[in-house]
């Protein structure tokens, strides 16, 4: 890591408020902040930020660039970004924060007693990269803004026995809308998604074209080479094909295995090694799971048909 890079780890919502020089959160595990209320922030060096809580932001005006992984993303329109705990963000020294919008900070403990505490883990967009953020239409943005406004209103009311229940219900609604709009975004980006699928298929073919043992292909390998996050790749391919990235990899593995079983005299162990399996038993188990036949049974049945 660059020695000139600063690093800030925020273990609590209160610690983030203190670092920003703003009032303590009204609840130790939750806060909502308007970007209009952020102090002027000057970053002297590249800065690494990690927070131990969920963050959901609606940025309406943000003339800044943030590096997420190896990607620089330029915020220049209203977008939603969602961050899971412990995600790493890197901001450059020319960083300028958003001038309009909201930021929600939600510690996992705030949700733990509610179904949303588990449900939130299933939303893949919390693991998307910055350049895979949700870009809202004007109509969608108005709907999202109303929810943020409701959360903000509830946050500033005197706390009672129902306060947390109401806020959690609004967060649940907000995430449901995000999920809905992301599904729309996948649909409206058919050209990009089809291109991503084509590039994924090409990478799969290249991967198996090499007879040397490269090891089993992983979702992470394809995501990295396609410059997207694993979760985004998975959700995008599932929207286009109805199958997850792992299911598509397994389908390709089975196609290659069947070709080798049918057209070569390689042993099952040799085929397993060529496909990247460390142990032939693992290959046989996956093959049986996907085809209801062992590799030997498939070879015999294929030969009997010939």
C-alpha cells in the first residue's frame, strides 16, 4: 500500500460523526445525515476508508471521483450507492463531497432483532462496485427522496418504543425499491448485459482451450477479468440467462467433460485433471449431481448409442 495513503477505520456510527465534526447521532447504531450539512472536507493525500456498518447514500450533486477497487467513478448525477460493513473505499486528494442528498449509517445490531437483519445480507447490490451504482430516473429519485425524508423526520422525533420499528420498516421499503430499480436497470441495459454475457462466454472458451491444468475457474476470476464485481456479474447474468455465474461455469464444465468422455480415451482421472479438478472424486461427484450419471456411465451410454 502507498505509504502516503491515509487510512480511517470507523468502528461505530458515533466515531464517523466525531471525525466529521458533526453532532452525535441520536441513536448510537443509526443516523441519517444530509450532505448539505457536511463540513468542508479537504483531503491532502489518497485516503482509505472502512466503516463497520452499512451505508446507503443518495447523491444528487457530487462533483467528485472515488476509486473503488481498480475503478475510478465520476459522480455527476443522482445515484444510490450501498456499502456493506468492512468494504474499502479510496478517495483521492481532489475529493469533493456531494453537496445534496443523504447518507444513512446503519449498524448491523440496529437490524438484528428484525427480519431485515438477515434479509439485508441477500441484497447483492451491497457488494457492487461504485461504478455499478443505481442510476435513478427523475420519477424513481422522487420516490426514493420521499423515503429518505420520512426516515429523516422519524429520526428527529423524540424516541419512543416505536421509533426503531418505524425506521427499520422505512429502510426495508427503501431497499425493496432499490432492488426493484436495479432490476429495471438490468433490463434497460440489455446491450451492455448482452455484451457482458458474450465476453463471459468468450473468457470461458479461452479458459478451457488451454489443455494445461489452470485449476477450476472461479466466479472471482471472471469478475476480475470483466472489470465488474462478483455480485454484479452474478445478478446481471442471472437476469439475462436465468442462471448464476457458478451455474454457467458448471454448465460449461459439463459440456467439456461430456466432449472428452465421448471423443477421447482419456481416463476419468485425466479428464478431471484437465478440467482443473484436484481430485477425480470431486469431478465424478459434480458430474453425477448435474447429469444423474457417473462419468463412466455416461461414456458407456454414449458408446452404446453410437
